[in-house]
C-alpha cells in the first residue's frame, strides 16, 4: 500500500514522501479499513515541526481519522463487519491507503454520506462533543467564547453551542472568516488581529462569559481565563500559538504567557480550568470516544450538525494541503483523498 510519510521536520514542501509500505494487520479488537480519504488537523502541523511529543518517530505516518470501508476484522470484533462504510478515529497511521484502529473508534455511516463530512466527524467533531457535552453542561443563554471559531473544531463547537441556545462569541484572523462564522451561528465574531477580543467582549458582556473553548494557548488562554464569571469554565484543547515560537526561549515564553493559577484562587473565584487531549481519551476511555463518535454521526445523519469542507486535495497534494492548513486561511475541514 501507499502512505504519505513524514520524512523530515519543517516546511510542508519538503516534509513528505509517498512511500510503499506494508499493509497493516488488525490485532485483537481491531479492524482494517480501506481508506477513501483522511483528514488534516492542526496537531499534524505541530507534529511536522517536531513539537508534538506523542507523534511517532520519523519516518512516520500521521493521521487521526479516516473514512472508508472495513476490509477485515479481528475474530473478537462483532459490532461491525467487512463491507461496511465507516468513519474512524486513528491513533496515527491515517495518511495511508489502509489503516487499523480499535473497533470502538469506528462508527458506521451511510454509503452516500459526503466523504469530507464523514472525515470531519471523527477528530474535530468528537473533540467538540467531548468539550461541549462531556466536560461542561451548557444552558440556554450561556455566554460562550470560542477561539478559532472558523476552524474545524471551532465550527463544530459553534453548532453545538447554538443547539443549546447559547450566545456565542468567536475569534478569527480575517474579515472573510468573520462572515463565515456569522453564517455558522456565531453571534459576535471578532477579528483578533484588528481588535482586542477581551475588550470587545466586555463592551457587550461587561461581566464576561460563562465558558471559554481555547485552542490557541499562551496569551489568548490567559485573557480568556480573565473573562470568566463566577462558575465559569475554560476548556483548553490546543496550543496553536506555539507555531509562532521559533526558538526554545519562545516556547518557554509561551508557557509563561498561559499564566499561573493557584487552586486556591480557583476555589475563591469558583472557576474551573479543564484540559482536553483526545489521544488520552482514546487510549484510556475508548468507551467515551465511542459515545462521542456515535452521537456526532447520528446528528450529522439527520443534518443537525453540518461540517464545513474547507479544502479537498489528492494524496499527491499532501504538501499543498498541509501548507494551506498552516496558513490559517482555511475554514472547516481539510480533506485528502486517494484516487
């Protein structure tokens, strides 16, 4: 089989090579999927620069999700069977024509579901569901801030929050993305490159917000934390700001930018800081991952969740796809298909 293989760190233009490699064999509790397409996530960009410690050593095959057809199953797998079309969460290995994964990280999808929609449901929509449904309890009227609300997870979070009747503030780095966020239900979009999002939110909601979903990290995390009301919760699920740090000193500086919070201060203010890493959930709580995936597939099937496809590429265009995602000009999900 062929796989888009990460062979060196750095710019996308020289980081990948399509290589022939052995088709994986499913072990106990696993399935083998013939891959139609796989998705890109910002964590892949972080891994390409060697800043994601969970990434496998090079040469390696990245990829957290695939959509395709089950080729074979281990003898102990009964929930799915060969010939079924599925979307699946993969613990790396997704950038290939075949991928193995835990059967509990797989969900059946309609044969006619758009490939890009199906790919988006795994990592991005599962992350959003876990953050918004498992980690917090949203209520109608809650004021919510979503950082990078035009991205894949941000798109999903916006839709989930509006389903609950929340008032949504969202940030992005271009006016074009603000228009997209508005179409996706964001009530108050803010261009963080032109405006201080903390000041803009306080003009509308003087006492702040109830929930913050943060994928940026650094100073954005600290400012989001300062916006929380009593009883507020900030959920951090990324640190995209680290790509702007070119040296070890910059990375250390970003860690300080997060700010330091003593648990006593959280108690006194009645606030919560929640960290989310879906790899850890997949490793230690596959039942939770399965619940997330089942729920988002069910809602997407009846059109209650509507993933946005921000770009479609062929596997031979893996470098272009990565560069597009890294540019932060994309909205929604980037999808890469095999011919």
